């Protein structure tokens, strides 16, 4: 008896034209798709593939039971999410047992801070599973700034805005090139760290990179206290350039 | 009078199926292509697009005058390379003046340690120029290890193997997730730093990620003193996972 394959398909930064040829083919051919989203939203991953799906596709929306309502260091946060991932996994295993392939739509690259990893770690070894890498959101962001991110021997550090102000500042100060993800409500803290580390004047904020709403601004021009979830901060390296 | 556009097109890690839909379209439609290569070789970028090109395509191979013959800290290295980039640039400007578009084939993502940046910085503002981001070699490498690279708040540090042993060791010790590029002749030094930083037993060496020659091995199993240019070391983060 054969089993269906679970494909973790990276969609890239947002522009469907930047999906890989393989991702494009898998999405257009999919009989079953699954994707994460916040309750009451269409979901960014689902939005990206709008207009590309088979008319008879079966959709499975995996709605986060919590996003920012409970702090991540609350033990209940992990419990609730673990239960959620278990129930998603169980549905995907069921599809696989029925010999149905399913394409899990992933924003960015599935193995780079992606939610799909929580399904992958539970499914690996139990069902056939394949991951299709993709262009990361940060590649989309630094391309939008129209400047290379790393030259020569430049060190690149990627930080989550959820880190402590101390950690952020220390690591920002020590790197050549910098990317900050997961900014959202951490915008003010991230800005204080950029200032303290001497990187503030060279930092760019890119929102919705490669999408039609894309904006690219110097961080010094930002007035908002909360950045959208799809915002990425970029500081370019200044390494060797013959 | 209109001018031709210079496209810096990222080809991704090597598998043509992982090129973006846009890159695929630009490569297949190109009347002019240009690419870097080592003298006497076909060149990795050119190899990736084999079988995809128009029969009447005009090819411009940009052959590095030096690669490892002169150390990078020798002042002649910069001089020779600067002259080389100037001459490539002048050819691309000429094409643009003739209203011809040209696709510059770039391995990986053009703005991430890519040679195209040296043309881009010379052409920007002078001719119409567009950059197409791509899947990085490191995304190809961590996907090949079948393990996510970053979870939760993991810090990712990307290092060039050309850094000093002291720098490598210090930065390896301080990070959660690690990628080392440009390994080649620096393999022994990189291994000493991995040992000194406590990351040696968890490090993977991926060669030719996503290509048919792909190999994935624990670094502890490596006997060779020189890794191929297309080798990437990966150490996975161990962050929060509900």
C-alpha cells in the first residue's frame, strides 16, 4: 500500500512570480492544500496562491488558537500550540493514509523560522514528506533596498525582535550586516537597540517585500510604534569591494 | 531613445527546478546572457541553465583573471579585479546602449556574497538594472540536511571561512544556528574553530546542495583537507519548539 506525500512548499517572500518552478507546479496541481492563518483572516500564504489553484482543490485552514493573546513565556502558550500542531498533524497523516498528496503552503522558506517545522518534526519518519526551499523574506527585503547585503568577508547576523534589548544591542553592535525579523510590537525596543549599537542611521525597514504594498524606508523616518508582521529590518555590510 | 535593461538574475542553489518562475522566464527568453567563470571551465551558473537557452542566444563569459593565485590581501588582487569588473561593465553598458537586454546569470541570490554586486555597484544609475532574488545556497544546504535551521528566537550567524581562526571561533561559540560559506582551502581552520567553539559534533557539510552530485555528511566524518567551493557548513539552532 502506498501513502500520500506531505509537501512543505515554500512560497517565497510574497510575489507569486518569485515562487520556484517546482513550487508553482506543485501548487497548481494540488488536490489538497493546507495553510496556517490567524482566525478570521484569509492568511498570507493562501493569499499568495490566489488564482493559481485547481477549481476542485480541498482546502484545510489551520487556524492558530493563540497568536499574541498569551505571552510566549507563559507555559500555557506551549501547551496550547503543541495541542494545535498535534491536531493539524493528525489530519495530514489521515490524508496520507488515504493515498492523497497534500501541499502545505509556507510563507518564505519552510525551514527558516517557519511554522511548518512544527508539523515536519512530528511527521518525519511517519509519512513521506518533502520540503521545497524558497526565497526567504529577508532576500526579498534586501533586494527591495537596491543594495547588496554582504560583501567579501562580511558577517551576517539574523535576529528575532523578540530577543531582549540587551541581546539585541550586543549582537547588533558586533555584526557587519544585520537582519531583524519578527518586529511587530517589538519595534520600539528594536529601535533603542539600533541606536545603542550605532546601527540606527544605516537601518532600513522593508514592509511587505516584493508584494504590491511594498514600502522601503530608512528607520530614521519611521513614526509608527508597531510594525506590521511582514516587516524586516536590514543593515547592509560594508565589506571588501574591488 | 530607450536603453536595454541589465537583469541580475539569481539562479538559486543549482537545481533548475528551484529557479523562480521569473528567473526561468528571463533565462529562456534571453537574447544576451553573461556569466562569471574560472578560465577553462564551463562555469557553474552557465551549467545550471544548460538546455534552457534560445538557440540564437549571444553568450558573454566573464573569466576571472585571478581566483586563488594571488592572496586577497595583496593590493594587486583588488587592482586586477577592479580592472576586470570595469571591462565587464563596459561591455554590458554597450549592450544597453544598443537597446539590448542582457541577463547576467548569478549563482544563489545576487545580493548575498555574489560577484554580480561588483557590476551592480558600477552600473546602478547609469543603465536600467533589475535584480531578481533567488533561493540562497544556504537554504539549499539546510533543506538537504532535512532539519530546520532556526526555531523561535534562534540567532543565525553566517560566516565566511576566509575569516581568521580567532574570529570564526568567537562567533561560532556565540551563535545558536550557524552557516559557514567560502570553505574551500579553509576547511582545516574552520574545523579547528568548530572544535574550539563546541559546535564540531553538531556540524554538517553539504556539498553541491540540490544538484545531482549533492552529498550531506556530518563534519566529524570528513577526511578531506579541502572542501569544494560549493560546500556549506550548517549547524542547526535548537530554539523553542512547542
